[in-house]
C-alpha cells in the first residue's frame, strides 16, 4: 500500500486511549487501528480510515506516528464536510487529508520538546511541529501523547489538519 494510506491509518489512532487498551511497555499487541477502534473518541477517524481504504496499511508493520483528531475535532469542521469526504467519489481527497496526519517512523513527544520541526508526512506535505510551549502541530494542540501501538505511536490532537 502507498505511504499515504499508511498515514491515514496512523491518524485514526492518535486520540487518547484508555489505559486498558495501551501497554506501557514493548509488549503492546494492538496496532494503531485496533487501539483507535477500542477508544470511543475516534469513531469518525476510524470510519474515515475504512472509507479511504487505509486499514490494511495502518495495520502493517510501520512504524508510524499518527496525529489523531478526536471526534470533536472532526465535528468542528464546516457542516457537511465529513459526509462529503466519506463519499466514494471523494476518496482521493480523504486519503490526502488522512495521510497528512501520519509520519513514517515512531516519533515520541520527547523528541520534539523544546524544538520547532517541519517533518514530512506520508502524504509528502510538511507539518509545523512546535514543542517550545507544550506541543502543537500545524495549529492543533496535542492533548495526549505517546499512546503506544505495536506498529507506532499516536498523539491525540484537537483539530483536523488540512494539507
């Protein structure tokens, strides 16, 4: 699968996950999709990943770093945006948005603290990561960091990132 597909899957998993769904050590058995699905805050993200055909990619070995918007972040988009993006004829646009939330490789929060970075996403676009006052990603605040999955890490964000 394409790198873009992998990014979308990673995006879904970024939102906070209950402690029962996240292992604190290397023994994590759930992949990004499983972790996101187990959490009630990522229903829209998981539905988008499925509609975009990115599930297989985000279940692959990775590793990925996913900046996962919550259901509330998706709800803040203009009315009708989500329904439109989930239509089959808009699959390319949906994939582009989702993969804009995914980095290739595992990037823990401590790697960006005190720094300003512009990493490339699997989409090929760049993000503006600012770790100098908390952590923000292209204007979205990271509300929960370092949620472990067997194939990467999820950071929950409060806004949907548009490429």
